[in-house]
C-alpha cells in the first residue's frame, strides 16, 4: 500500500511524520473551535472500506448458500451422502434350465468369470489411472485403447476369463483399484445343432431392456435372443440378490448386510422327445445328402394335446456359437456367409410354401360339409379336364392329372391323390358343382391356414390364402377358373407354414379339435434340488367341431386307404403299410417350375387311437422323387419299436 502517495504543492513527497503532525494539528483545531479545513482522504482507507463491504457480502452469500443446502435441499444431499456411504453389490443367481419330456437336461449353466471396471473407483490422478489400465492391458494382452473404450461405454472389460488369465488377475487385483472380477455363468447347449431352433440362445442385454428392467438385470447379464430362451425370458431369468456394504470416509468397510436373497430362475420341462428329435434330424439329413439339397422340415405333434414332440428345421446351426467364450472365428463365418446365415431361419414356423396335394383332405372336409357331393359318388378321372375360354369358344386350356385314375369316389381320390376329382369338386366341372374360391378360402381359414397358431416360440408367421380381391389389387388381373383349380390342389399363390399344416391335420387325427401347438409342458422349480411343479400347461383349444365328426371320419378313411391300398391300386403311401402300427397319410408334391418341387407327407398313427402326427417337407428338390415317404417310414418304425 505504500506505493500510494498524496501530493502537495511542492514537488517533494509527504513524509510519514508530516502525516502524523497534520493529524495532531487537525485534532487541536477541533478542540479550539477553529473551523474545519478540507483535507484529502488517503486512498488506502477507500480500499479498506471496499474490502470490508466485499467481505460482508461474501459472508452473507455463504450464509444464504448454507441455508439453501441445509434447509431447502437437505433431503437431496442427505440421499446423496447415503449413496456414497453404501455400495450395493449383486449376489449372483442361476438362470433356469430346460429339460425334455423325460427330464433329460438340454441346457446347462457353465461357470464364467468376467473382468469389469467401476469407473468411479478409478484413481483421479491421470498418470496413475494410465498406469493401471496399462497393467491390465499387459495382463490380458489387449490394446489399452480398447480397454479405455470399453470403460467409457460401461461395457465388460473382458468376458469369460481363461484359467491362466483368472489366476494372473486374482494375484494382481488388489493393485488395480476400480477393476473387479465377477462370477457369472454362460449357457451351454447339449447337442446345440439338434435343438437350436427350439431352444434358441442368449446374448448380451441391450440398453433399452436394461433401462426397462433395472431390478432384474445388470450391464453384464445375458438375456434370451431367440427360441424358448426368448419367449420364456420372464420365467428363466434369475433375480439377483443384493448385498449392501457400508463404508466410512476413508472407504473402509464398516459392515455388510444382505438386503435380498438371490432367486434362481424357474426351469422348463418340454413336450419334446429328444430321441425323436435326433432321429428326425438324422433321417432328413441322410435323405438330403442323397437328393443334393439342404433344406427340410420335420415336426411331430401329440394330436390329443397339441404338444410338440419334435421340431426340426434344416439347415441348423450351433447355438453355442452365440455364447461368450465361443469360437469367434466360426461365429463370424456363420454371420458373413449368406448360405450359412440362412440356417438361422426357422422354416418350421416361419417358412411359407406351396403345399400341393397336402390340401386335399381339407378340401374333402369342406366338400362333405357343404354337401357338394356324396362320398360314394364316383367321377370319371380320365387324367385331365379341358377348360373352355369364356371369351373364345374355339380356345381352351387343359389341366392334367399325374395319372389316369378311372372312376373315383372321395376316399379313393384322397388315397390316390386324384387331381381331376379335386379340380371338379373344388372349381366345378361340367354338371358337377364346385366349392368355388370363396368357400375354399372360408374352410381353409377354419383350418387356421392364414393365421398364426400361437406356438410358444418367437418368429412365427401366418400363411396366406389368395382370393379375388387380392389378385385384382396385386396383379391387376381377374380371378379365373384356372386359379380356383390350382387352389383346389394346393398350387398357385397359396403359401402355408409347416406348423399350420400339422396343426390342421391333428384335427383330422383326433376327430375335430384344433389345439394350439405348445413346446413347454411344465414350469418347475429346481432350486432346492427336488423338482417342484410351479405351473402345468393345460392344452389350449383354438377351435372345435367346425367339421362334423362323421365327415372327418370319411376323410380319415381316405387317408387310411392311402396306406393300405384297399380299393386304391395307386395308393400314394403304400410304403407305410409295413409299419408295426396302423397309419393314415397324405402326400403332397408342390410344383415350383423348372422341374423343382416341395415334397410333403403328413402321417398319423396308430390309426385307431393316434399318438403322433408327423409332417415332413423337403424343400426345392430337383425332379419328382420319393423324398419324404421313406423318411416317414423309418422314423415311425423306429418310434413304435424303440
């Protein structure tokens, strides 16, 4: 402050003793009553006064802020303090597992260890933080930048540590503040390629699902992505427990308290017969190798409950590849190759196909129900029908049959798969009335051929039945008689899933009840060691008695005749007559063009009291071949003699 000086008239500076004398003189003048003279106030005094005011305002501001924090925002900061005081750790639980109908375990939980980073617990000093991350990168042989990126994104630093990595980290973990080894588990699928489309697989939880279910999941959890793992996620998922750790200001642990105990997920018991699943896959693959194709479907159902005994979609894939720690190179090959990627597609519930003559028992049911023709009336099936052009009497087109059947009634028409008979009763011909496209569609809808069945698997699609309006809108063309004839034998624009096919044939097998297909039979709790039933799935009826039992019985007799050959010398499924039980069947050959076909067969057995319905389909086979009938025979012979 001494740099500030007062000026007087002379060029000399005021000395300190002169200021003191002036002060004493001023005091004396006041005592003698001498009028006050003007005297300049030192600059130092103004600064001190300003500083004093500033201090008062600062103290007042601090006081007001204290009131705000202590009174008005007390609850907020008290909660934050409590959060800093306590740490909540998850206590891991096990995800539920899956069994087949005989309690053979198909899915296991395999122990796994992950390295995670709690970013808030990393050292604040940048140099020290860099050193720790570099130490971790050396131990794991990973790029430090990759580790930093994962820390920033809140991702697991390293999943499924090997035994060597785990030992190295455990010896060093105390020197790596912020990093922690957590015990986790991964799914292991027994015979993954056999059951992949049914069981599905799990994958890392997404941010949206984590946000919506914070009470069940953490950032390290895996959730169902496809198959039963996805559709029964709420049943299978674990409910981790919580351990509360109390700390002091030096971060020392004061106490530990279990807030909630971990609860393992419940498990599933399926209708699935794992031996039958293996047999169907084996037989289909053997035949596909002979045919030089790769795509096929096999489904088996209990017609009395709707329980799915087997569901095979080929090509398949190994769902173990999607679990952490799997061969990433093999997984990448799968994802990069369009042909291999196609194996993820579940043809059984999502593939839509022309069904060919598979449709004929359903058309026969409609014909009987509408009383279009008596089941005993015979039509002369001479191998073709000739359709006149309505606009040009000199022009016509021909719809051919696969052979000449002669005089044919309804049962023989089913047994020998007579096209001319179903052209006639489906579209009408000469003096014989036909159902017509509207009624055909109505009855196919009754058999659920244009709706999802509601199976407890994700990804099901609904079939498609064409009609006049659709063709007019889509193709800008009228519906012709030829379209009706095509529809009556399962050709044309029809697109149906294998699951819809087997669900409709189960109605014929059981005498009139359509059951919703179900994979899961029971939900059980196995956490105590014993198996306790939580819920038993009751059969679910979609519809019932939309075709009278008497008419269904006539259709059943036609399908039985296809196997026995009685009154049907050209019976389509005579190969099945050697089975150890009686069977009824219907084949189908859907023409795709360029001499390629979908080959179908649906069988139920025993005929008198059906225990199983089996639908097989080989996709896009070159040439007309005996593709699926030998497979059906081998499977059912094994099934009823095993």
